[in-house]
C-alpha cells in the first residue's frame, strides 16, 4: 500500500457498531455482557434491544427476510455509519449528524449522488444460512435456488451497497479469517488514495454463534472454561486459554479530503474528528495454519508497515488495541512483537475482547471502534481480572494502533488519530 500524503487525510466521517454491548461502547454496569449458549458454552450474543432491531430490519424490506444474520448485522452497522457521516437521512433524525443506533424501520436515502463504494470483511459469511441449507440438503437431497447467492461471501457487501443506495461504486468482500475487516479497510484506503473511489463504507460483520462453529472452536482446544457470568474471555491473563466467541459488526464511513479541509472541519465540529492514517499488513509462513511464531513476525511486519506508511515513529503511538484472543500462545506472541517494535517504551495496551468476545471477521472492526471511543473519551473500562492491560491513561491519547491477526500467518495493523 502506498504511503500517506501529508496534504491528504482519510477521515472517518462516521461509524456504526453492533455487539453484545448493545448501544453502549463501554459497559454501563459491572455485570458480564456474556451469556450462555443453548449448548452451555459462554458467548457474547446480542442483547434483547439489539436483537429486536435485527428482527425489525429483517421485515423492513421484503428482500431482507431471506438474508443471513451476518448480512443483517452489517446493514445495521452500515446504516449507523452512513447516518453519522451525513450521507443519508432518516425520518427519525432530528438534527444533522445525530446517530440512530438501532432503528431500522425508516429506510434512508443518500443525501448526495456522489459515488459510494463498499468493502466488508467476514471470516465465514452467511454461517446460519450455509448450515441450514446443508442440513436441508442432507435431509431432502435438494436445496432451493436461492441457496447459492445467499451464502456467498460477496453476499454481505452487495446487500450493504444495496441498502445504502450505491449504484456505481465498488462492491467488495474480504475473507482472511480474523483480520478480514482490516483487509476491507486497507482496500478502501488504497482505493481512496488512488482516486478510484470518493466515499467508502468499510468494516466487518460476523454472526458465528451456531452449534457447528462453536464445536469447531472447541475442537481446536482454545475455548474458555469460565462461565458466562465470570468474564470468560480474558486477554492477557495467561493460562488457561479463554477464547470466547461473539457476534457483531462495525462499519466506518471513510472519505479523502485535503489536510486543510480536515483541520477546518475539526475546528468547526463539536465532536472529535478521526483520521485513519494507515493500514499495514504482515505475513509469515508457519507450519500450522492455526499456529503463530513465538515472536509474532507477522505482527511485527504489520506494525512497522503501518508506522512507515504514516511516517510515524513508535514513540508517537500512545495506545495499542491488541488482537489478544485470550489464548496463551497468541497473546504471548503478540506481546513479544510489541516489545520487538517498541522496546521498553511500549504504548499502553488495551483490548475489547473481554467485553464483546472474539467476533472473528468483525473483531478488527470492533477493536477499531473501541479505539475511536478511547480517543473520544480518553478513558476505558478496567478488566475485572489479572492482566497486563492498562487501567488508565498515563498521558493524553492522541494516536492508537489496532492489531488483528488470522489463521495462516496473516496480520494487519491500523493507525488512527485525532485530527
């Protein structure tokens, strides 16, 4: 990916999220947001209010009744992002820029006719539909004609584009397991910098809370032994492995503007304005496709590439949102990579997986949303277990790096800052 130009900014005009925390970016109480799946495993499922919004959206348009849950989560997050950016209006929106988190019933219209592109990442795509249609095939020996188009990965981005009213922009889907959302984000940044797109909705979505997917995570031997009420996902806590699956989505409204314009917008705004400075990638060849090198070579490459693209030194990073899946080997390798890049002056280490679980292809996007919330509020919740995660800011937080990694030795890092 090309380096960022000093006279051009990629702005995050708006963002939307769907997670186990509902409308809250941080938990509003000390109770665990995790719940027990019907099979007994702890999961980070959507709360009732968000679940109602998903059901309402499914019936808001005749075509949406056939969509997979992953697609619907992406639609909810994308609507929030576009509305926050001022790219669409709703009949319930009383003032410009007001964020309508969970009301899907009022179909929105684009406020301008400028081209809109979409890139969405998802590790598994239409998980629920794919498993359902396969079960039907085993039972009856046939599937409906809609099974193929409704279960492709491209199905996610294409419906987001349809709902957003995009008619001539790029529509791309990405899958690189748990770094999928940053693959989508990096693609959006490249297109914007190259002048191949004017505006972008980019992010990730995942709805993997099915018996089959949970069984796969158990088979790897990484699932948390803790109950839902005991904060089962514990990044940075060491043994045992505390991987806990979650569902959700986060989408960002991106636009390239002149640096001077960004400064003017920031000065006139009553809310913080965020800049996406870079997205870096790293890859390594490893013997096990579910493994990771002890010193996190792919993390090191991704972090260094993100810094190099942005023209930043390691000391300019104030905080780092770790990928931190809660697995001892994964957490240790990432920490080793951070030490290799930053030395003794490492940034403050954060994670949101203890709040929303590991959402696979959506995890990087939700981590980025968490980073933006930290930039906006200059605070974060404290994990209720022993961990090396930071408890409070040591200095003003102006720039945050966000890590993500997936099976097969791939990693990605995004650098964001306040304008």
